[in-house]
């Protein structure tokens, strides 16, 4: 029996998973603030639409790119909510945003070519570069600016081997929303290098301090921008596994060919759910958005009151990237907080070298649990 390939072994490391597994194994009261998932259930009208579709016979294969109805719903939502305009032939429905990112990377990053991303960043970009036989390149952003996007750092690192640049806004793990001028500078430089920009916008619907706009919309819809979206975060549909990739028709055609040999097509029932989520009543989602905004404000205010703790102000998503004033690496301190104080956070070093010493807190939890968790973090910093 062959051993797993080196690229699979390299892609399997995750400090975030370490904390999740430790928390799962612990038989005690823990405040779980490490998981990036809404704590809301999918609204009833979405579930009802999916159930009705299944009873009406929507239980078969769909076109490889997804049903025309689902792609139309995605097209209309992207245009109305984020200013990103595409035809349905420029959209492929995917098994979550994860598959969209994977397919985009497989399509545009060749063996030995570079996938650049500003750090700290979601670790799956590194994984997906390895699986494409490419080379992941983290470009650390300056901590002194709260990890705001510094286009000069990315542009200086681009070169002939750069195949794609990932821009994640709002950011996981920092919650920052990148400035339009910085985005434009990166997109223009990528075009000069013949590189694609993969715009990971799965948190775009959770933008708090400004109107959300897609990278493609901010940069005149150039053909080298590929947009990734998902129902998971904004619509509390993580388990439905429904996302999309939108971009130039030639790339989408190639992506659709690849997925014919992998997942074949997205779930027929999940597509029915997505259509209802995108086109039906938005009241439950607006209420969820307001709850996240209130929790963001609670977390920001509480951090300001804790000695030895700071964080950039989250402008989107549901994360705060904590900077505790302790003499410890991120993983060791995260384990200490779990073991001694019963609060679980994701180590910042799991998001790349730029995150060392930091901890990601997810405020996808009730206000009561957030208050308790922040009290425990404060006690942990004071006693470490």
C-alpha cells in the first residue's frame, strides 16, 4: 500500500483542528469560541422549500454547473447585494465555498506556480495550493496597522511565477474589510503579471461599517477576477454545502469540466434551499446580521476593558483577532486557556506566520457565552 503523497501530508496540518479535537475530548463546561460557524439554524422557510423540492422529485443529478434557476438566483443576488455582475454561464454552483476555492485554484495555478495571499489568512489556501502542485506564499501584512491590506507588500512579491492572488474581504481571521484603493492596486498589478485574483467573499454579507461591494465591482469587472461566494455564513447554511464561483466564461467552462470528474454536481435539494434563501424572505437573515453586529460591539467594548488585551476592530465576518500580552506562543497559550480557564480559541499561528502570538475569537455565540468567555480570557491573561 502506498503512503499518502507528500502534498497531501503537507496539506493535513492544522493547529485549529488541534484545539477543536481537544475541546471535543474534554468532559467539562467549555466556552467554545474557536469554531467559525453561525450559531443560528437555517430558517424554516428555506428548509420547507428544500423539503417541498425533494417531495416534488428534485432528487436527481443536476447540470454540472448547477440548475439554471439556482444560477439565476445567485446572479441576481450578487448584482443586487455586491455589485458583481455575471451571466449565468459565468457561474458554477459548488459544494460550498470550499469547492469553489479548490476548483479556482486547480484551474489557474499550475505545478510550481505561486498562490499569493496576505497573511494572516485562512489555512486552506495553503492546502489548496499544495493540492494543485503549486506553491503557497503568505505575504504578512503589518500588525501595526491591524493587518490592513498593504498593496505594496503584495505587489513587490508578485513575479513571473505568480499565478493567482487570494483576497479575502471581510477577512478570516482578522475581520478586517480591505480598502477599495488597496484592492484596486492589487488587482491592477496582478493583471500586469498575468495573474488571477481569487476574491473570497463568503463573509461579504456580514460587513458592518459600510455597504458591501465585491472586488470585481470595485475594479470594473476585469476578466481575471474570480469571485467565490457561499450561503454558509450569511444564510446559516453551513451543512447544506452550497457555494459558487463566478468569473470569465473560459475559466468557468474549464472548472465545470474538472468538477464533472469530482463532485459531478451540487446537491439538487441544497440548490432548492439556496434559491429560497436568496430570493425569499430576508427577515431571518437581517435579524441574524443585527445579532452579529451587536455581538461585535460587545466584544470590542469588552476587549477595551481588559488589561493586556487588544485587537483590530472587526469590520466584518464574526471574528476578533486577539493580541494577548503574554510571553507564550499562540498554541501553548490557547491550550493553557482551555486547560486552566475553560475557554477555547483558535491559535493565530494556525493562520500563518503573521498570526503568531494571536488568538482568533469567534463571536458566533450568544452574548452570555461571549461575556463568560471574555471573563475567562481576562483571568487567564492575569494569571499566566
